């Protein structure tokens, strides 16, 4: 919804923003387009921000695309992103080890570019079915009959608790 | 569906959620035709999505709003103070289903707690004894488990962790309900399939909502004129000061006018207050029914907070009913804990998409990734307790931002009261003790989500100068204008409010039907 998109501040305010990616950014030649390395650099930045060693590159790349699409919705944001990404390239961000990269990102906290990447990437990354699977989440369940016959109560490392209310009156 | 002429003075209900939907069914059942104006679309159970963000974008109220105050929402989610539904059935689409009653002393908050500095406490003009028959009716209508012969839901994985922890720290009053989702078929609705998508609208219909009971039954009477995509923008009044019509924008943005004999406002606490404020006139310069200047004030949201705990073994909290487990031991009033009022602890589960967005808004980095990495081994609970009404916690009209109809949006101002902070801290500590007792290896304190329980902006009061409406929800100033949702709550109590909203609407329906039959309205 456009009106919720335009809300300016708050790192998580983009929860009302669509997380669906399309590929508009690829066609705009100001330093964010395919071949510019922006997607790859951003994917590295995202892995430092949300480090999950068991997750392959694909969800990070898809998330980078979603972030770039969000950036390309408005010219001002687009040019700011192009400049910030160029800065990171000039600093050879991709060649930094994990600790140095993390330190560098900590120094960028609070900057508009960082906040927008963090907010939009978080939404897209953890909404990716490949990430769900890696974290052990099974996604939609209604079409599979829910979990009533698929383990809603399969936890076996604690005793079966009482389900009825306490009969001894007010504690 | 029946059509009521726009120039026929009708009973007009604004909003089709727990309050408005219940009122519409209870009145049409008694032979009284009603027009229901619902701002949102007519979504049906088969339309609901088993996907957190898709469902959010499908049904959440995303019209612009603004926030102010020291609450963290104003920083993290400045445009989203509340997490409520814009669709036929209102927020009963999204609600989890917990149905504890308010307690006797909670209807007498001022008398019980005494004067609390900075709080605007008041006793309700009604008592639990007066509410009990309506609580019975509401529980029977909603099919609350553990009540009136309804079977308890079985323990799901999240509950097993929660209840074992409760037992080990010495709590007694834990159970899988009361919870308005069927453990076995009841009232034409199936048993739960434990699909875990309560917050996204329950596709199966096992969960009570206005959409599975009140709306279809009200339509069957032939007396309900249900108008979705109809956003009320002003209540007008005649020269004598009585409400005489509701102006609303239809889905194309064209204004329509429905003449009214009685107007019942049930738009959830933010929009209900906003609509009254938007309906100002020279007779009602501060807004309709706002001679007391209490419209919009005393906004409450329950204090809330969540704790997500990590274990070294699988939990899979997302499997099964989202909130089918509560602990009531702390719901008592016991000032020795350092605060007045009480709170419940209730199981909760979010998928990775929502957990990432809400666990620690703005977070990133290795510590955050650790929370997410433990997803399958995580158990969660929600703390929900009474927050203090404060005059300055308030819904007002924005001076800067306008909505799609070019009307000022609601600004929601909120500051935690010291009592709220003390209760939340204590609750976090108890939650950690519970999970620690069953071997948690880590936990995270999650701040309040955008408010799901929005209460008190048009509160009931015995004295017209203290509130907006009387013991029947009738506004003190406008004799044919009623408040029919959680806005009328004088104080918030600890319990989830939906059961009480339904019971109040049933009670109001009896009152309204009597007054209409006697020719008093």
C-alpha cells in the first residue's frame, strides 16, 4: 500500500511494505543494474547481517534483489543506494573477513541506507521458503490437514501435562 | 440479502467485529432490521492465507495512522500502532481465541486498587454479577473450552513446555483454555485440525469468529443489510442533537448517507474515537458525545510482552493452536508484587517471518541470527495484563496526515505507566523462571507488538463528566448513540477482551431491543 510505504522513520516500519520482488532495478543503469556487482555486494552484506552458515547463497541473492527493487521505487532512494553501494565497493567490503565486515556494519548503524537495508532484507529473507525449511518451519499446513495427525503433540522429552483446569480453587 | 432504503431511519451499526457483529445478530434475531457498515471487504474463510505476510496484507488495517509518546511502537512501527483487521468479522478474524472472564474486583478498579498516581482509574458502572448471565451466553455462543460441557483441547508441543514449567515453579491454575476453538465438533463447526494459523484467519472454521456464526445467522434472518467496503466518515445529528444519519464512503470513494434511528459505533477503539472526533459540529464542538472531553482518552492496550525460550531439543511451537494454554495464577490483585492488577501468561507462536519482524525490532547480527537459528527448538509465551488508564494516553486527530478520503488520521499517543513497567518486568521474570525450570538454554524478552487489544477510548462511567457512555453503552450526551465495542471499557482488566466485548454487546442488544419495543428510541 503506497500510503504505508511512504512512512519515513523507524527501522521496522517497512512491515507494511510488500516483500514481493520483481526485477525493475535490473534495467536502470546507475550502478545498481545487473553486472554492476551491486547484488553480489549486497548479498555479502546480508550474510554478515543475518549469518546462518547452514543456508546457501540463493536466499541471500533473492533478498538482495528484493532490497534493490525496494531501493528503485523512488529516484532519491535509488541514487542514495547506488552511492552507498559504490562506497562499500571502494572500501573492498567483500574482501573483509566476517569480524571486520561486522565491525564495519556496526559503524553504519543508524544511517538511512543501513536502516532501509536491514528493514527490507529482514522481511524478505525470513519470508523465503528455503529459509523456513533451513530453520525447521513447515509453512502452510491447512492443505495438509493441519498438524492434528502430523505431530502437533509429538514433543516427548517432558511428561504429559494436565490440560484440565485446577480443581483446588483459587491458588 | 435484504436492502434497507437509505432514507429509512434504521438501526445503523458501524463495524462488524466482536461488538458490531454480535449486536447485529442479537438484534436481527429479535426481529429488528439493521444496517451494518463495514470499512473492509467481505473476506470468507476460504480466502484466508496460510502465510503470515500474505494474510497481513490481505486483512490488516493498513490505512495510515501516526503515533507519539515514549512507547517503543512509535519508534519501531510508527505507522502501525495497532494490529487489527479491516474486513467483515473485524478482528475476530485474527484473534487467537482465549476467553477468560474479567474478575469481580476488576470491575471495581478504583475501589480495589485505590488512587494510583498518574492513573485515571474508575469503577465500572456495572458489576461482574450483572455480567455473569451474559458471560454464560457468550461462552455458549463461542464454544469456550472447559465451559458448559465443552471439552478441553489437547496439549500441543508449546503447551507441554509451558505447563510443565508452570507446574515446576509451583503454579496451579494452568490449562489449555478457556479457548473458543472446538476440541470436538460443536454448533455446526468442526474440531480443530491444529493447523496453527489462528492469526491469519482460521480456514477450517473450528475457531469462533463473527464470520462463522453471527454474520451468516444474521443474514439468514433476512433482516441484515450488510454493506462491506463502506467506511463511515461522519455521524450527523438533527437540530435537537439526536443522531440522524451516518455518512460513509463506498468502495469507489463516493459518499453515501444512511438515515438512522439509532447509531451504534463499533469500529475498534482507535476508529470509534476518531469517528466521534470527526463528527464535530457547532453543537458538539469537541466532537460528538464529547462534552466531557474524554473521547479518545484513557486509551489502553494491555501491557503485554513475550518471552521466547530456546531448548536443546525440538519444540515446534508452530504446530497446533496458537494460544491454547494459559496460566492464571498471576491474574490476581496482589500489590506485594510491586504493582496493582494482574496478568495472564498464554502460549504464543509466530512463524519465522513474524518472529524476525517482531522478536527484537531493528535487530540484526549474530545474536539475532541465534534467536532465528533456534526456531525449531523455541517455545513462546505472551504476557497480557491490566494497564493503567491515563488521560494523556489518547487518540486524537492528526494535524499533518490525512487518509485516502482526505480526512485526518488517528494519532495514537502512549506512554507506559510505572505500574505497567513494573508488571511487565515481573512478568518477564516469571516467564523466564517457567522456561528455566524445564531446561531453557536461552531466552529473549520481546517488547509489545503493535496493539491487538485496543480499549477504553469512550469509556463507561456513572458520572457523565468521567466518561463517554453509561452502563448500557449509551452516550451521556446523545440519547440514540451507542458505543458497542471495547472502547466502552472503563478499565482494561487482565483478560483478553473479546469475550467481554461479546458479552457487553449481548447485554446492549437486550437493552436496545427493549427500548425500541417500548418506543423510547
